[in-house]
């Protein structure tokens, strides 16, 4: 009797990468915002404009020196000092400007020992020199950072200095399920968890948990499953998702990563990655980061640079191709294609994507390169 082959996870159609990304843009919605202390918000995405009251309320000195009227110093120089009609007033950094003054001159820019209580300017001072005007630090009509911005260390320092203690952010909670938990799948899971945390999310590894129960968990904003997307004897991840929720696409025209899948449990997105490290990484960077950005209410515009290709890249039409690169000055060298060995992953410091409609790029072409995780 002839053996029959289980066809439950056969890929009927490779969905173009652009269609998968369009489905994510349409259906993945920003998660509910939460309030965090500024000190805990690094990497999180602002859910609302960061606004503070006007700061400072009055003009302040920006340096130690002499507060004066700039007009009194017109034409002054080392050889042509200007006698000051109004006596300068000593002032220190952070002090309010005295009435009828509009500038601060350094101590050595004024000679106060002329006699008879008079002083002379040795340089011409411009209005506003050495002064922080009212509202110069913060204008209540202009956000310190807009909604959708991912918060940097400098942002948090500026918020704290402006007296902003708590802010409204989005922090997607992503559960990562490594299927069967071999060394490669576990390594991919840790890599993704680190990337999610770096970009302001909360990642949780669900090692050894039943897939059906994990998909039903309401504590996650999104679920990433690694492994079980092919046609191996024990590969059932796609079948389980189709049974428990909605399967949008199984098979993406992205290499490596052709067996990846996308679906939803209710409104919660589920991304299934192949159990190969290179394929899991490629799908995560090309698709997963887009999904995460939509959940965070921001965008996926990671730092991108333009570089010159050191040698050509040939790519099959119909497939978007993920290519790791190594940078040398203003040029980048493609390290591998289709299957990406561990040596290529370890040597890479960036990646590029060849669109499905392209046959590749010639040597010397200008290409867009994104940062390596």
C-alpha cells in the first residue's frame, strides 16, 4: 500500500512581501497606552505629545558676567571703549535678568575701574547675548517630542530637566514561543526578545508551553512562534493557528523565510517564523519589526544609510531577498544569499532588501542599508 503524505501544511501560494506588510498596516493597531515614570521609559514609544509649561517664565542669564543694555555698547572695542550710560549689574548663571537689560557680557568684556562709578564696554554686545529668553527652553505650543517617537536617553534627560515626571507610552507585550526548543530555535528566541526590549517592548519567552494555550493567552499584544512552519513530521504550528484563529498567509515570497506565516487570534497578530536562525532573523527584520512598530504606534524607520555595493547581488525575480552585508568605509560587501551561514550572520553589521521585482544590483550601485540587531 502506498504511503500517503500529510498535506495540511502545504504552501499553496507564496504571498508577496508587500501584501503581508499591507495586511499588517491594515490590521495591526496600536496597543493601549500606559503611564510610566520618565526614568523607565527608554526606548518606549510616546502615545501622546510630550508637552510642558513654558520654561523659563522669565529671561535668565546663561553665563556669569554683567547684565546690561546692548545698545550702550555700540561701536565698543579694545581700542575704542564705550562709556556705559547705565551701570552694569553683576549676574550669575540662572538668575533672572534685571529690568531694562537685554544681554550679559563676560566679566573681561567690561572695565568697571574707570572711576567715579563709571564703567566702559570693551566689546560690542548684541541683544540677547548670554540670555535665555522666557520660553527659550520649552514652548507649551511645541511638543518636546511628538506622539509616535521612540524615546532616547537625551529625550528622558530633557523631560526630567523640564520637570516632566511621568509620560504616556505604548509598550507592546510580545510573547515568544520557541517550538520544540532546540539550540537554534532557542537562540532565535533570545535574539528576538532582545530586539523587542531594545525597541521599547516587553518580551516574554514561553518555553515549553502548549501552543494552543499560548495562543489563547490574553496577556499578550502579539505572539511570535518560532519553528514548526514547514512540512516536517512534527510541524503543526500553522495548522494550530488556522484551527485556533485566522490564517492570513502561509508562505511569504521572502528568501530566506519562505515558510513563514501570519495570522490573527481575534485582533491579536500572530507571526510564525521558520526554525532556522537565518530565516527567523530575516522574517523578523523584514516583517516582525513592521508589526511591532504598528503595535507601538510608531514607524519602522530604523536608522538607514546609503552605501556603495562592493560587488553585485543577483536575485530571483518574484522573491524579496534579505542580504546581510559587511561595511568597509562607504562600501558594503554582500556576505551571503538564500541560506545565510552562521559565519555570515556573525560578520554582518547591516542588511539590505532586494525587492521582488528586481533582479539584483550591479557592483557600484547605491543601496539602502539598515542596522544589524
